[in-house]
C-alpha cells in the first residue's frame, strides 16, 4: 500500500503526570520509536480521566483512546486514582460495546517513569491493532452520524451513570477475573432500560426556584410566579432537582418505565397569588 493511502489512525492518550508521561518522555529522549500520531493529554492522575473525556474523543472521530497510569498500589495520591481509572475503563468498554463500538479501541496500561521502552512497545502494539481495525466505525459497520448520535446519548447520561454505578466505580478488586465481572452486559442493558427522568408536577410547584438554582445543566425553565418545567433535552438525570425540592411541596417526581408527561402550555404556568388586601 502506498504511503498516500496508508491509514494513519488518530489516537488520543491520557497520560498520568508522575509515571506514564515520564515514561513517554524517557522513550523520546532514548529515541525509541513509536507512532507519531499519538496526541498526548497530560493529567496529574489517571483517575482524573472521566467517562465524558473518553466518549468525547470517540464522538470527535478518534480511532483509539489510550490511558496510561502508575502501576497499581504505586499511585502518587492516597485515593489510588489508578483504581478509579481501571473501573472507568471497564465500564466504558461495556458502554462502547453496547452502542456497537469495538471495545478494543480503548486501552489502559501501567507504565512507570523508568519504563521508556515499555511505553514504546505498548504504543506500537496498540497502534498496530487500531490500524487493523481501521477508521472508527468502519469495522463496526456504523456511519459517522449514527455513531456520533449514539455516543452523544451516552455522554448525556454520564452524570446519571456515575450515580447509579458509584459503588462499583469505587471498587478495589484484586484479580482480572473479578474485574471482568464488574460490569456485565445485563448491568448495562438494565442501566439504559431503567433510566430515570424527572418531572415537575404543575399542581404542586410553588415556583420557589430552589430546584432551578440547584440544576447544574440549566435544564429548568421558570421564574418568579411561574411554574417550573424541566427541559428533557438538557436534563442530565442527576437528581439534583429531586433532592432540592422542599418536602412540603414534593413537586419533583421520578419517572421510570413510562413517558414523561408533556409540559403544560406557557400561558398556563403563571401562578396567581393573592395580595394581602385580597386575603383580608
């Protein structure tokens, strides 16, 4: 195949500052050869890699994503961030598989600052596998627009996914076999099947704006003396509104397994409050 037609994959690498980035630096200084098309993003810890980072990379057409961190039990932070990265990787692989993306496009490895040659070996092997898979979507038989749409749907649910899976994401397991069973296909299917939405009951909403101020996605529309409405397209399913709504009102309710009721017309959202004179 000519050089002009050779596939050169786009690979994004999230590298831990203390170990893997040092290994990559040593690799370069030692003049070990590895693919030039790796685009490095330097992080203080591999545990900083969020699900949304990985999904955004694939949504932008990246052919492969690599995460490099310290060896297990050698993290530079007491939180053992590399265990967090390991759990996120296993969850993300299952999510990618669920939408039809080959999970082999995501890889996690431990590389110390003194393992320059190991970094080169790992990257050469990963690049070889990504070249064999071809451009993102090609081996999967998914068009770019369809792929972006599917990944966007998952990305939108990341806050909800992290809340539902928070116990498993905090796991510290010991063997590869345990990690293989951490997130099953049934778990992922259940996750999407039982996704929770939130709805503000217009008969109970008192337009206090507490939920509106707490919403991190600005998904709640409302104002003074106006019944609040949740914009379902913006809602992240995080449950902040449900937790914030005063119990004496109980206006926000969870909806699962059924369509969310349509919002009331805008002209019907005004709350007519009695003045002191009318009350007398």
